[in-house]
C-alpha cells in the first residue's frame, strides 16, 4: 500500500517526536481523527504519565489521553527504535536561543540523528519546531539524501509551523488553520493530504522556506507591536497621559488599528525567541533587522522599568525597596497558563531581590515552583498575606485572582496588566498610568499634614 493510500484510509502509523505543549496536542488530535500514534520523548516521567492516561499539558485534558489509550490509538515511549515502523513522523522539539542569542538547534539535530538509521521509503517527515528559513533543507533534506534517499520520491519532507496559543479556548489544534510547505511540490501535496484529514483548514504554500518564514513573520509582528506599545507606555508616563485610556479609545476605530497592550516584558516559547532566529539568519545575507533589534531592546528592558516604578511607588510611602516585602502575583508569561518559560516575572523577581527586597509570590497555576529551586517562596493569597506586604506587584492577570479582595487588603498595588481596571483606589498604580510626583499623591488615605507643618 502506498503512503497516499495509508493516509487516505488512516492506516498510516504516525510518530510524534517531542511530547510537550506542541507535540502532545498534535498527537491527541491525530488520535481523535482516527490515526494510530506513537509518541517519542526522552522524559521517562512524561511517558509514564501518558501511559497512565494523564496529561501534563494544560490544554490537553487527561480524559482525551485516557480515551486515546482506551481506543488503542495512542502509546508513548522513550525507545526511539520504534521510529522504523512509522509512516509519518512529526518533529516537535524545542528550539531555544543560546545566551549569545544564536539559534540552538541541538534538539532538532538529536531528533534527526535518532531518525536517520530508521528511515525507509514511503515516509513523510514534517518538522514543526520553529526555526529560521532554510533549516528543513539544511538539517533534514541534506542528511536524508546523503543516505541515498530521494526527497520528493522516496521520502516526503515538509515544514509546518506550530500555531499553539496556550490557554486559548476558541482556537485549538483542529480549528487553527495549518500551514504546510514541502521541499518539493510532491512533498507539499503529501503533507497537505495528511493534515486535511486532521485539521479543519490547510494552507499550502510553495516551499518549506516559505512555511518557515510564515511563523517568524507572525511572531515578529507581535514582538514589534508589543515593543511599540511598551515604548508608547513609557512616553505616556512622562507626558502624564494614561496609555490604557488611549488604547481603549483608539480601539473604537473599526479599521486600520489593532490593539496591543503594554506589560512587564514578553515571555513564552515564541515571541521572545522567534524574531531573534530571523534576525540571526538575515545577517548571513548582510541584512540587519532594525525593527527586531529595537523591539527586543525595548521589551527586554521593561523588567528594569517595572522595578524602578515599584521603587518610586514605595517612596511615596517613605519606604525603601531594600527594606520592603514585595508580593508578586503571577509567574506565568501570560494569563491562565502554567508556562513560565522566558517569563519577564522571573527577571523582575531576580531584580527585586538584587535590590534587597523580600520577595514572595503566588500563582494559581504554578504552586510547586519552590521545588524547582527558585529562591522566592510561594505563599497562599489571603487577607493576612496581602496586609503583610508593602507592595503587591501584579505581573500576570490570571482570572482566578480576586482583584476586589486584593484591592481591599493591599497597602500598595502596582499593576502591570491593567487588571484592576474599574476598581477605584488611591493605592493602585499602573504601568503606563499617570505617575504622581514623589510626595505629592493627589489621593491619599492619610493627608501629609506633617509636610505642611514643616513648611510653616
């Protein structure tokens, strides 16, 4: 039976290398479409959980894993020898940046090395890991052809960018349009055929290079616009203008404007990293991405600005940062997820501690962080713990937080996400909000009559 026939009849055996936030949802989606799937991962604990029908990815219910196991459609293993039985292999491994901001492709190389001795004719390989344009051809096509296989005839090779948005209930794996680009036209056709059986919409592009660039454009667009709005927030603070009111009014325009919002920085698996992949690759063509570099600089400096603002807010109460207890709310990089990779909150907590502050945190999605060796202790959010803090620093606007309770018991609040919108309190300060002059708060619970007496 040909590979095309196997895909058409759902007889194709699908292997997914890497069972993280990208690979596991994809594997489960293949199972729900009726394909048999084998997940490959080097993490024994992950594999054991999956074999017991448990999920560790927030967007994948354990019930979905258990159902796939019950139907005999899914299994997981750390033994990569099973790759030789696969008809389709999807590579979903991490692609971090090195400290030098150069791409770290070691995980892709390891996956390719595991795959090479187990290649066979009539196999479809799809790289989903975000990377720079040219990776699919440089790291996969060349290695495959060295072994004597003809890409586009013996083996079909594609790139399909992951478009996972953790915590997004509206767009999941199945209903998010799937971009696919092959090294050859036949490769593109085979990849599009596969995903058309699994996803609602497939968008076929002319090449793997194009598909790789699609992902980088999507996230560079976000990074640059977030950088722009963060810079606007800094400017509005100096001009005495509330950026949140500006954005709200601008967003009423029904055309030509898309609202972005300021924050303490950018985090997660894509937006801080992907533009740097593109910038790094562009340099090899003697092209320098000034927008990318500038946005990275602005976004990367937001944690420092947040710490400065917190210090200023404390000064209004005659408190020094070095002798203050700061209660940070939220460690995840975005609302309602448990992912803290590249989270600006981590940088901010480290900076606060470097300035001598006593820092504690609470995040309803990350309660075991202390077990990972992080120095800031987790504390339960209660009226008492709120009152014990000199300043509440809201870093992630989880819906689970009771903002009215927090506002009622907190001495001072610095809100980086506009989460306390609509709550009127003189003790709430916002990133991008109007900055009161030191010693001149217009609305205070305790009048500063002592200063007036000194002047007299």
